[in-house]
């Protein structure tokens, strides 16, 4: 079966102005509506000509040498904005943090222009720089293996139903694309995998929280999202046979997804920037398409 999950957008500026005149840096309300509908339907919004401007003095950062060797990403965490995952002099670290921060503000102005109705509800999360080549890097476990298709769910960070919105930009300087696979719609995956999911044990959420395994109590929704994530990754027949599409994102291109919804896997590529936000379900135009609502309608009860 063939899929068409890629929705191209011709915008080539991080700050497109709202304008009805057909300028390359402009966006109108019809384009905003189409972008929101496509995003919430589980498509990948693809901006083939939106590049991140790595300045001449920053090109040296497009290397794995700044990694601390423990964390796979170098990142600014959520609101605290402290640089993590890196080694280097205070001066180098400040310059690297400034580059990553600039990507975060570019991404924020882009989503503000594209999805103005989300803006009051967006919670700005981590901004990461991902220097390592994906291909040939053995993962620590199948759960951490992002070369297998999955929808995002994090063991220690329950979202209580909030969406994970992500903007990615390939900054590879050697012409190397970021190669992804994207898979069948979330509801199709859930219909297949949810019947195999283990139910949460009584007291499990409280125990995991008390043991600091989770930062907040893991809701039933978060429990099921982790089950779907793990069981999708574990099922190699499903990985091979599910309807899927290979996509190449060349350097100088940007893409936007709800990564809790779009089944995705990364096959190869190195040097990418990424920004994450959380977004409450109530802020969506089509809340019934959110994983929370899809799973609740399948099990027939509230999961939060
Ligand atoms: C992922 O979110 O699974 C990884 C995406 C990437 O690093 O390209
Ligand atoms: Fe992922």
C-alpha cells in the first residue's frame, strides 16, 4: 500500500508575514488552515527551502567533537536553558548555546506564523543539536532504537495527553540527507497493537513516581503510549510489513510533525537541529485525532 504523508509548504523564511499578496515570505489564512489540518491529520509538513543559517564562526560546531560522549544530543533543556551533553571551554559552550538558542527562536517564530491558534498554549521544550551519524550506531536496546518505526513516548516524562510538536532542520554540511521512514496512521497502529498492551497494575503509577522513575504520575494514557512504542518497535514483522514510506530530507530543509502521532524511524544522516513543544489537546482544532482521544475511544473510557 502506498502512503502520501508528506505535505510540502513553499515557505522559505522563519518569519513569514501574514499577507494575501503572493510573496515567497508570506503566508495567508488559507495556508495556515491547510497546514494545521495536515499536521493534525498526522502528516509531515515539509519545507524544502527553509534552511537554518549556521554562521561562518559556527561551522566548527558541525562536528561530533563537542559531545560529552555520554549523551547522543547536545541540548538546551526546557525552560532552564542550561546547555547539556557537551564539553568545551566556557567561551565555546556559550557560542554553541547561542547557535542552538537561535534555532529555538527561529522555530518558535515559524510555528507562531503557521499555527497562531496554538501560540498561547505552547510549552517550549528542549532544543537539541544532533551531531552523530545514525547509520551503523548500535542502539543500547530495541526500545532506544529509533531506526525502528515508533510514535514518541517517554518513560520518565508523562504528558497526560499533551501533544509533542517538533520542528527539525537538517544542517549537514556534506550534502547528506536525513533519511526517515514514516508509517501507517496512528489509529491503524493502535488498533493492531493496543489489544496486546498490558494494563497498568494497581498502584504502579504511584510506585514509579515514588521511586523517581517518572517525574510525575504516569497516567493510563502514558502507560498505553509506552506500550505502543515498545511493542511496535519489538515487532519486526510489523516493522517490515506495515504500510510505510521512505523520505529524504536534504540539508537546508525543515519538517514539522506531531511525533506522538506520526510513526517515524530515522535510517541515516548526521547534524540536525530540533525543537520540541508540548501542546494540550484542548488547543487542537481536531482534538478527536489526538492519540489521547483515539485511545480513549478504543478502550471506551477516560485515560487521564
Ligand atoms: C526520533 O525522533 O525518533 C529520531 C529522529 C531523528 O533523529 O531524525
Ligand atoms: Fe522518535
